[in-house]
């Protein structure tokens, strides 16, 4: 596996979906809770000073109790709300990222599975933590000191409050300076994590090949080296975080408390302030520095979160760019149930065009075989028909819908596809069938299994429909897996059937049973068969031949 040496990219603008997942009212609630708790606690400290000076009889005990209850409620409510907002944002972001990935099709996710996994797990979690659990509380932490100082100015001493405010104003300056210093570390951490995740996923997916090629040891060493490099980047990030904690928590907090105590003692000695007022100022100075302590504690979240939201925004934008246009516009010159390729030129992202000016029509109810040597572009045509690829030029019209002006989900709803490599999900036979129709009854499942020639075999299994298929269908034979795919296509009951070399992964003995099931499935449907083995082609009304290295590829009768 090659090392990740991609050049650094410019920071992506915040994507609207990332912003919408954490609406502004969440931040306002967090700030409001912080202000409410700080104001109530400040009043409680001022009243405590009065008690020290004049005794309990000089204050309203009810007000003390109310302030204590409000302060406690705001503190507990702030913690609960931050966790709730973070969980809500994380769920929303993950749903939108996965939906965008599905909407972009094969072209939008090809070669990006590792980075998609990293973004959908750690990236989403860090982004949600940053936007929902960090921005609101940190805004409150940076503004409550001024609220506390305002209460101090009104209730105790405006002169002391004013001098302390000058010290508090240094905090944003310190934060801005250190943020610029450590920002590159956060971006570097995000890139390193994405590359490590992609490499690990690639190694797991290719584990059998690596073992057979005796390359597992080399790949393991490479992953260990990547892991060590990622650990080093994490330590650099933590070092920056600890430096900020040292300066903000240590130097600043100590300075504010010492200054408050010194000014209070001086004014008590001059007779300008009572002992109780001096104690109130020192207690309130703790409120001034307490929220600021959060800056150091949360800075690690801020660094990683900013990098994560930038990468998540870039990924959402990339998926949207690869997705077919939204809409359900029908083409006026194509019949429902037909399949039209009109001057199609297309290729895979980052590569040359594989197909050039390909044109043919499959009329409603017609069976057409698309043939040609390996590598000529048959499967590329299939991907364009399924709206996984955008045409460079020309049109693809499926069931009357132009894939360039219709969203991919609408196009694929008109298609039932049986591919050369069946993908079965971890679960039971019933689970994999209901992917095509979630509400299907058991009777419906047995019916499509019978049509696919698989009913007797499933019935003979100990658990029947509840029989597990294993990871990627490993507990079924190749022929059983392919016929299960045919049953799934039958359950979908779409008007157009696309067969992409459906027997290429089975032996000749299993091919006959699959072709028989496919022949039954094709009855009454518009069928395009992609194959290069003559025995794997159903009886076709006509054949379209693709030839390599030609500028114009037309249907051949």
C-alpha cells in the first residue's frame, strides 16, 4: 500500500448541512444557562458578604435559597443540554453524510471507503462535539466573566471590577494567538487519522490476498509505522493543549485571583470596603477565572473539531458534486419501460472516457444482449444506466427518466439489477431479501425463492428463512448466493431488468440453474444483458456489440 503523500488542500468552507445540524438556538441556550448560573452565583456571593458584615438577619433567606437553586439548576441543565445537543447533532450529521454518500453512487465513493468510514465515525463525533458541545459552552465561558464583573460593579465596587476587566480582555488575545499556532496540528491530525483508517480497512478487506501473497507481515509493519506516526501527531496536539492550559489556567488565573485579593485588602485597609465585600470580590474572582479554565480543557476539542468539520464539509461537497441532479423530469421522446442510450460518452472519475458516442434503444418488453471483449466498457455502460456515473456527453434515459435531470434514487427505482458479484449483508436470508421490499411477508419471500429455484434448498435448511448467510454470504455457495440475488430482484418487481454478467462467478453446472431462473425473471420485462460468455446470454431479440478503440459505437443487429 502506498503512503499518503497527497498535498495539503485549502480549508473547505463550512457546509450548510453541517451548520444546519447544530442550529444557532442550541448555542443561545448554552450561553443562557451559563449566564443564569453565573448571575445567580454572583448574587449569592454578594449576599454572603453582607451576612459576614451584618449577620443573617440583614438578608432575605428566601433570595439566598432561590439563587442557590437557580445556580445548581443551570449547572446541571448546562451539562445535560450539552450532551443532548451533541448526541442530536452527531445523529443528524451521520445520517446526512451516509445519505449523501448513497446519493453520489459508485462514482462518489470509489476509492474513498476508508475516509468515508473515518468521517462517519470519528469525524462526525468530533464535529458534533465541537459544534454542539464546545462552541456554546465556550462562548458562555468567555462572556460570563464580564457578566460577573458587571454584577460586581453594581453590587460591590466598580473600581475593582473595572481593573479586573482589563485583565480578562487579555484572554481573547491569548486564545487567538495560540489558535493560530496550533491550527496546523489539528489539520495534520485529521489527515493522519483518515489515512490510517483507510489503510487499515484496505488491509482487512484484502486479508485473504495478503496471506496468500505472503505480504501480511509487510502490511502489518506498514500499519504499525503509520500508527506510530499518528501517535506522534496526537502527542504534538496534546503538547499544544497542555501549553495553553499552563498559560491560561496557571498564569492568568493566578494573576486575576492575586489581583482581586490584593485590591480587596488594600481597600479594606483604607476603609473603602468592608470585610464582607472583600470576601465577595475574591469569591467572584473565582467565577471570573473558573469559566476561563474551560478554554484550556476544551482546546483539544476545538483543534480536532475544527479540522473534522472542515474535512466533513469537503466530503459532503464532494458527494453532492458526484450525485445526479435532483428532480423527476421525464424525457418527452422516450417511452415508459424503455431504456435509451443516446450518444453516451462517459468514464470513471479521474480517468479517460471508456465509452464514446454509444447509442442504442431497448424497447419496452425487449431483450437486448450487450456483448464485447473484457475491458471494452460493458460494466461502465451498466454503471451509467444505474446513475452511478454522469455522462460526459449524451443521454441515458431509464423508464422515461433522463439520468441527467432526475435524482439517482428515482432512476434506480425503475431497475432490478443482478450483478456478476452478489453482495449479501451479514444477517439472515429473510433480511437480505427484504432489502428490496422491507414490508414483504414470509409468503412473498417463499414465492420469490421458488421462482428463483431456491425454495427447496432453503426449506431444507434447519432455520429456513432465518438461516444466516454469513459475512458477504460466505455460508452459501456461489450459486445459492446468485439465486438469492435473483429472488431479491424479483421481489423488487421493477419494469427494467439489468443483468451484468450474472453467471461469471459460478461454474458451468450452476450456470444452467441460474439461467433458468433468470429466464423466468425476465418474462414481461425490458431486459439488458451484459455478458461475454455466449452460454451466459439468455435468448435475446438482438445483440449490441461493443468494440474497443472506436470513436462511434452503435447497436449491431
